[in-house]
C-alpha cells in the first residue's frame, strides 16, 4: 500500500511539473506575441518617421537586462513577485499604447518600449528559472519552454491588431494567476515540488571559478554564433504573409527537437549530427528548403546551451538564463548590420583592451577571487558590445557617449553587487574600472592626435 501511495505521489508530482512547464510555455508565446504586436501597432499608427530608437530601446531592455533581472530572480522571494511585476508592466504598457493614434510625440512611444521591455525581461528570467528548477534542468522541458517565443513573435507580427493585443493581455493575466496558484503553498501547508527544489538549488550554489567563467563565455560565444547563423539562414527566405509564420514554426520545432534529440541520443552525438547538418546547409546552394533546414538545425542547439550553462552555474539559474538571452543580441545586431570583418575588428580592438585594463584595476584593488575576476570579463562583453554598436550605428555625439558610460557604470555596479555583497565595494569596482578604461582610451586618442600633428605626412 505504501509503495502504491508513493507511486501515485510521484506521478502527481510529475503531472504538476508538466502542467507548470505547459503554463510557462504558453505564457512565453503570449508575452512575446503581445510585445511585438504592440510595437507593430505603434509603428503603424505613429507618424514619427524614424522608430529605430524605439525598437532598439525595447530590444535592449528585453534582452540585455536579463542578466540583471536574472540575478534578481535568483534572490527575490517569493518568486511570484517577478511574474506579478512583469504582468503589471505589460498591462501598463498596453494601457499607454492603446489610446495612441497618429502622433508626432515620440515620448509615449519610448515609455511603452520601456514598459514592455522590462516586463518581457522579468517574465523570461522568471519562467526560465522556474522551468529549470522545477524539472531538475530537464533538457526536454527547456527546449519546450524556449520554443514558443519565436512563434509568438511571428503571430504577433503578422496579425497585430488591437483585438489581438487585448486577447493576448487577458490570456496572460489568466494564465499568470493560474501559475501563481500552482507555485504557491498547498492548502495543507506543505511546500510544493517547485518550492522544495528552489531550496535545493540554493544549497547547490557554489563560487564560480575562472575556469567555469571561461565555460560560460564559450557558451555565450556559441549563442552569439547561433544568433548570427539564424539571421543568416532566415535572411535568405523571402518574408511576407505565411512565410513569417513558417519561419517562426520551424524555429519552434527546432528548439523542441533539439531538447528531445539530445535526451534520446546524448548531447555529444546529437550535436555532432546537428553541426554536420548546419555545415552541409552552409555549403549547399541556398535554396528555400536548405535555408529552412539550416534554420531548424541551428535552433536545435538552444536547449543544449541552456542545459549546459545551468550545469555550469548551479543555484544561479536566473543569471544563467539571462546571460544566454543577452548573448543573443550582439549576434543579432552584427547580422543586421551586415558586419563581417568590417565590424568585428574595431569591436575587438575596443573590447579586449577594456577587459585587460579592468582586470588590472581589480587586481590592483586586491581582488583575487576568480568568481569576481571572471565575472568582469563577462560583464564587459555584455556592456561594451552594445555600447560600441550604439555609437557606430545610432549616435556618436558626446552627450550620447556620456549617458552610455553612466549607464555602463550603473549596470556594472549592480553586476558586481551580486558577487561581492557590498554596495560600496561594487560601486568602487565599477567606477574605477570604467574610469581607468575611459581614461586610457582618451590618452590613446590624444597620443594618436599628437603623432598626426608632429608627423602629418606619415
């Protein structure tokens, strides 16, 4: 009798986990669909000629803030507050956007972009961490959860309307309420499976050595490459009508398939097969069929990178999810800019010296922990790559650069606070690291200018 009850209990827990994963997956589809639907409605109704800044603001906040919101997800309790905050921000964003008609005033558009971007960021790290912890980092569940975002973007983009916007928001509110009930304590006062595993996850948290940070950087590099390859394959497919849905559906199927394929075959064999297929697609003539197969295979790697980064950063599932989400943006921006070697070289010429200078500053401040030194390399990539692209493609004016540097200092202060547990030390690290790297850059420019004055003919 006892074994039967234990068996029924285990089945009940598995059903609870499956239901929770399903709810999070449906929410992922709806949240991404709502955000892009709202942004496209603004683009349709606004008479502002250039909405590039609004799109960039939304994408930067939706993706590049996820390491910070992921840190928050790792520490904030109860976790349901993140979902509640995300839904509130999305609802306010829709409320601001809904009455907007044709307008020349760009401020409301930026307000909507900020609200939607932050709401999107909070939801993703909440959902990513919840699925990881509740399933014990099950690679199949990870693939399922991340899959629906791409299809939600396609649906929201193609069918954007006020009716769809309201329907998405109502569905998000209903499912979020249900998710909060699922993750709350049971009526008998016992902790749910998810809550008990959250405690286990926190007990597994260990300092991140320099070697582990190198592994994280390698995974982020793979994600950047995947983003670049995904844009390369999808760019060759004629956009319009049902093809947008097809691209979203193929990306979704690829993410699901990657998780199940890796579970059945093992990660090594599955990824060898996937990589061989991607290389073949790159070498073959770029027919529509080849491009779709390439897009499918590229997306098969998503569940694997997420599974591995969770394994590298146990107890920091929110940060892990946020790091990989943020790594998508540089690859996407480089692909959109048709970067190639023209962008990579100047980017590295600014990034590598900055990393070296800031490591020297931290060492001079007697910081010897590999966890902090390694995190410095990661945060420099996350902040300097977007800042460099912004200066090149949006604005290189002095006020824009100053605002960008101030934002970088604030972001890095929040980042270091996660590892050093002292606001004062976090501010000192961020301020001095960025101050010395900025000063070194100015001195180098002055030296080059002086050489040009002294030797104008060289």
